[in-house]
C-alpha cells in the first residue's frame, strides 16, 4: 500500500533534485537542520547526487559548509538565547530530557561528542545548541563540526560520484528497503541519545551530580 505513494514521492523528488535551484534548497535545509529544523537533509543530498553523479562532490561540499554555518547559529542560540529561544526549541523537538545528558557529554568529551553526533543520526541541532549553552571553545566547535559533517556528507558525495549509476539501480529496485533502513538509522540514533545517561547510577561520565550541574 505504501509503495505507490513512496514511489511517487521518490520520482517527484528526483525531478526537483535536478532543478537549477536545487543547490540553494540543499544549502538552506542543511543550514536550518543544524540549528532548529527537524528534517535531515541527507535524502535530498542523496537524490541530488543520484540525479547528477558528476556533481556529487560539489553538492556534498555545499552541504558540509552550509551545515557548519547552521551549526554556528545553533551555537549562538545556546550561548545567548537559551532561556528564550533555546528552551522552546529543545522542548518543541522533544529533546528536553536529552539536553542535560548532551551537556554532560559535551563537557566530558568536547571534540569527540560533536564529531560522533555530527556523523551519526543523533540530532545534530541538540549538540550545536548545547555547545553554545556550555560555552564550548568556538574554534574547537567549528573544527569538530566541519570534520563531522564532512565525514558524512563527503562520503555520500564520493560514493555517488564513483558508483552513481549502480547505486541508483539498487535504490530504484529496492526503494522500500532503502527507506526502511534509513528510518531505522534515524530512530536508532535517537534511542542512542536517550540512553547516553543510562549509567548514571554507576558513576559513569554522566553521573547524577554532573547532570544536575549541566542543567
């Protein structure tokens, strides 16, 4: 039942991904996703790379730089507007319980926390806002964000540039499976995030006392 509308959406997006203004939409979605928008830009990037494999690395570069620029907006929200805009965003995104855990891990792991979050399905916007809130070193934040976003976006770009046609044939044939895998990855990322503080009572890096200090 779901395959027909899914196929229609896929074909429509493939058509739009090849539009002359698609690059601007990609930059826009990558920018806002790093700071407040809930929908990840990865499917758009992937479809644009499918539509024009020869431009895949260019698209990935645009996605990386736009995402890092958006990360700076998220940092600014956490640093100067957390009590107003930040609290509302975290609540709206359903990440209120995860915020103190993220703050704790950022204080503990710094560069590595941003790198892991930026290169996995863990909501990147949570870490960018939290980084500003805890006052993470700005240079370290930018560098880690650049590494993290480049790791995931440039990997996509290079893979599609080298294997564009074969990958497209696989997606065309197994669209339902590919979509399911992506959804599982996103949900899995959120579950990992919510379990970060699971060792609180064991005195791990996110103990109850540290979580209280992070709030």
